[in-house]
C-alpha cells in the first residue's frame, strides 16, 4: 500500500483529504506544518507528499527546497488555493501543482499519475 503524507495547516483540509485518499486505497499520514512534515519524511518514508504552500512559519515552498535537498526523488504535489504560485520559480521543483477546490478530483488524478504509472 502506497503511503501519502498530507501537509496542510488547516485541520479540516487534512482530515478531509486523509479520508478521500484512504477511500482510494492509500495509507495516509498528516502534518500541520513544515517542521513536522520533514520529520515524518525521515521517519515514515512516504511515497508521495501533498504540500500546502501558505502555512504559518515555514511555508510550503521553503519546505519543498528542504525536501529536495534530503529526498530528491520523493514526489511532491503542491496544493494551494492560490493559482498565482504556479508561476513562482520555487514551485517548479514540485512534480505537480494543483489548485485546491472543494472536490479533489484533479489532486487524486495527479497522485494516480505519479504512484501508479
């Protein structure tokens, strides 16, 4: 079973996404900030990370740089409510960029594309 780390500072988003992805057959772990996410990447070894950009403290783009330094091959999908970050140079290090919506069809498809080629 593939393991996904969901990183988002909003608890309701984490819980909803966890439920949606578990329904798709994935094991899901969650983190509310970048620091916790980086620890979980080391200890839990997820197969993929979904990463929110706008978080208090260290934002998702800073976390993405650290993930790439430590685990270059780990797939990362940036998820943001703001499409403006798609043009941010830092975002190109991600495997995919998904704009958050009330349903997760696009995100689930990107995850399938990465984990089940």
